[in-house]
């Protein structure tokens, strides 16, 4: 997280003017949130914890006042945030929430004064997709957190980017407006689930023609393209790629090595989900940094009585429970359960 060099003129225009205008038109506060995050990322841990506690209390008080599900839950538990919340550890008084609970209480989880909620769903990799709703504030915080992490690697919005993705949500949104936006932002999307030999040849050619500053995609997809390029004898480490961002799957050591050696760049792991938000991201020093301004993460032992999955023996390791703070105040899902825990996120980072 060192001082960033000056970006290229086009990148500076996009990240400093065009993209902020785009976000303002969508009524997103992403620019202001990112700037605040780039200040708070240097705060000492006690100051961040104070911020978390303040924001958590505001969220719980709002949930108690405006969200029917939590109003009833808090009453049944005898829990009053104004009276009972004194520290982050008091969050453990609330039961873990699983996807079945969210599905059964979708409307009750919306704030009574919520406006502009957007419907989202998970990919359904663990079974039935989860449908949920988020507001513009939450989207702004997710965009800002990802943007901040991108800038750690001396790349920015507007730098040429290849995205290897396969979500129907993204692939189905390639209309004319989005196509124009992606062209302006210099983002090229490659379908991750079309991996025939012919397609792989075209992907390698497109990456070479684009000469991206960053790659983004599933580790399995990027490593597959890397192996294909190596098998074809096609050099890919001379393109000026600065970083390969990976997410959505477990990153294995051999995948990291394959991607890094083939494309000649470091690999940065990211961790999160559509429902949980942007939880953590790797920095150039190798540490996994939690988005502490927006997320409280609790490590729950597998025998903890609050975790139904642990009681049934379905979890063999600790889990995280992320509680999104006021960036989800219009449709909060406090204390979501069964989030697999990535390694090496607790230790202090040398950055």
C-alpha cells in the first residue's frame, strides 16, 4: 500500500472523471466511500474497532426500529442494542443466520422505509440460489472496497483489463449500454465456461492483443488459459500485466504458480460473495485484509452451539460469520452463517 505512481493520462481521465460521473448517475457514493477507506486503512486497530462498534450500534438500532424480522427477533431475545451492545463481542448474543432463514423471511428482512432495492441472487454453487435485496449504499461500499484493493496494486479503473467470468448475471447484462461502458473502461469480458481448444486459442490471442494491465477471474479459468498458452509455446509474460486478481474459488498453490509464471505477474486473492459483500483482499505484501470499515468477522468454532451446520457435523473447521454494517441498512442480513474461512487473514501484515 505504498504511494502510487501517477497513472497514464487515459486512466486518470477514466478513474478521476468518467467513472465518478457514471457512479453519480447511478446514485452511488463510491468515490467518497473509497476516499474515506483509503484514509481509514492506515488507522490503528483500536480506532477501527471504535468505528465498527459505532456503525454496528447504528445498524442494530435501525434494524430494531425499521426491519420487522429483527424487531421481532430482538424482542424474543430480550436484546436492546441501546442497552446491551457495549463491545463487538456482544454480537455473539445474536443467533447465526442461515440461507433458509433468509429465504423464509425475505420481505420481513427489508426495512420499512427502504427505497431503490435491487434484487440479487447467488450462483447456487452450494445448492439452491439465494435471492436477496441490497440498496445503493451497500453497492457503493462494495464498489469502493474493490476499487481500493485494486489500487493497492498500482492499477486503476481505466487501465486495460481482461475479465474471465462465467456468471449469468454478468454475461446476461452485456447490452449496448454496458458494452459502451466496458469499452470506455477498457474492460474485455471472456466467457469462463467456454474452454474448447479453439476458444482457448482465441483467448490467448485476445489477451496478447489487449495487453492488459490486470487480469480478473476464477483461478481455475486463468490457470487453464495459462497452461494452454504454455502448451502452445506462446509467451505471455511480455505484455506488461501487473497483477492477476482471482476470486470465487479456492486458490491452490499450483494455480498461483501457473498464473504467475505464465503471465509474469503476482496473483492477488480476493474473498467475498454477492450476499456477504467484499470481505477481504490480498495486498502486495501478501496479507489478507478484511474490509474492516464494512464487515465484522467472527471466527466461530465448529462445535459452537449457535452454528447448526457445526452441530450436525457438516463443518470440520472454524467458520466466519460476517455482519455487514450500515452499508446494508436497508435490507440487513446480520450474522450470516457458514462462510468458509480463508487462511492467513488474522496475522499482522508487514505492509
